[in-house]
């Protein structure tokens, strides 16, 4: 059973929505955030990336930086750029990019379900990033960004949920604007109980994106409960802000790889070694190197594109991790041939979101900074769910969801400053 809850949303007044909204904190660097927020005093980046309000030499993990996030959010509310709903509600969030639609429900979910494994994960969190988001929550008392969740297409009420999602978008929306090629639209749900009842028949939810935010929300719930002698379990700090999408609505792009050097080998040696691992063919100019199926790679080396195929009979499809293309690449090529040990720690490897395409891989390998690039076939939602159900952890940078949630459209105050005191 999956429980979803209405909440008193903090959201933009409609005329300010486009100006306030911004990319999620974890897809841009501090330098990029400074550039995007320049000349935009109402940008939500000042809430999720508050270090941009300080000189570059200031440590972004200082107490005063996190305090600035809460101050900036309060300022946006005081100036009526943002409003805070008087009554709890659910919302429908639609994203459209290049004709592709994604429709989900904005709600809060129980941190207890994350702790028990009913909200399933597939990634390992990094301690420093988890600590950062936990401090951001702890000091601001607000879930400033939502976790990106999914439910399976074979859930008992999946079709019914999809139907009511569409039905809920027939009224005039609260917010509608275009940013970075994506159309964002938000509606308030007239009958939250309908959604809540349908989700009770959904066995599990799955984290698509936002593992660090989920972990931070879980930690805050545990800490606040321990400090509250009258803890009852229905306090807002027990809940995590989320947008929940049907599996069928989600689109995963490839997360491509680039490596700085050839570990002392020449391109000719690399090509010879690759022939002992699988089959490799040079592509003619103008041929799209994007892999058309799992088990294949596009490889950019020495100014040329190649198509590489792992021997199908060598892939253990019963193993949800070993059969992933990102695992095959790591275990059979990156580690033994290019000496990339732990891709989480090795500074010789880089990751390029699939939205940037093969053109970006070509550009990077034309410089002296990167020697070889791998164009990947995207991990599928079926593979992601299979890994999560097995209780396994995917290799790092296995999925790139697109379009991404826009930050600044909704936030959840899980405890007021007075309650915290």
C-alpha cells in the first residue's frame, strides 16, 4: 500500500512562475547557478543554491549559507512572488518536451515507507551530498525540491490513476510556461481522496531521481521524531515532498562516458584489444553512432566512430546488474583496458547526460582533455525496476531522466520555526 498526502504548497504566483523556476540543484554547478541567477533576484536558485549569494571563497557548507536559503525563501513569500496555500492539496504536474508528455501527481509520501523499503531505491548515496541536503532541510524546515518517484504499470490501479491524471487536467491550470524547451503546467486536484484511494492499491513506489533528497528527508523525520515527546506519526516532518509518475510516462536517456587518456596505450592497441572483447566496426562519416539496442556501444576514438557489440551469449541476463550495459562497459573495458577502478572516485572518467548527444562527445574528444568516449544505449525503466526489486544498487550514472522536474514550482514546509523551537 502506498500512502500519498495533500500538503500546504508553497508555489509561485502565476505571473512569477517562469522567473522563479530553475533547474534542480544537482544538475548544475555553483558556477552555472551564479550565471543563471545573475540579474534574477527572484530566482529559486537562491533557495536551493544559496552559496551564490556569497563570495566564491565562502565555504558553501557554512551555517550562514544554509540560513540564507531560509531567508531567501521568506523574502520571496514576503514580496508575494511566492504564496503559501491555506489548505492542503494535491497537484498535477505536466511536462512536455518535443511532443513527449509526462504527467504526475505532486504530493507528500511517508518517510517511514522509505525507511522500510516500500519506497524502493536503486542508487547509493554519497555521504557529503546527503549531509548537505540534510542540513539544508534541517535549517530551512522546508522540502525545497521534490523527489521524483514512479509506480509500476502492472500495479492494480495503474490504469485508473492514469485516467484520473488526464481528467484532472481539463480545468484551467494554475501555472503554465515554457523554460529550456519544456512546457510546465500545474493544476490543483479537485478531489484528492480519489487519488489517495487509488494509490492505496499500489504496492510500492520507486525512486527515479532524488536519492539524496529522499535520504535527507528520512533522516530529518527520524531526528524530529526523536526530539518530539508527543510524536504521533502524522506530523508534517514525517513526510517527503514528491512527484509520482506512472512507469509508462517516464523516459530515460543514456548517460554517456568519456575518459581522459588511454592508460598509456595507443589507439591501435585499444582497437586490437577491443576485438578480443567483442566485435567492432568502423562507421562511415554521417552514420549515426547511437546504439540501437542493448549490448552495443558507440565508441569515439582517434577522430572516428566505431560500433562495438558484446557477444550476446556472454551476457548473463538473469543477473539484473551484470547484464546492464553500464556494467558490461565497466567490467570488460573501462576497468581492465583503461584502468578505471571505481568510477565514483576516479577523476579520469567523466559522465555526459544523453540530452547533450553525440555532438558533445565529438566536441570533447576533439580537445586534448578527453581521449575516448562511449555512447551508451539507455537503461530502461524495466531494468531499473528489476534492480530495485532485487534490492541491488545500480552502477553510478546509469540513468538520465528527461525532462527533469523544474524547481521552484512547489515546496513543502514540514515544520515552522516556532514548532522547531
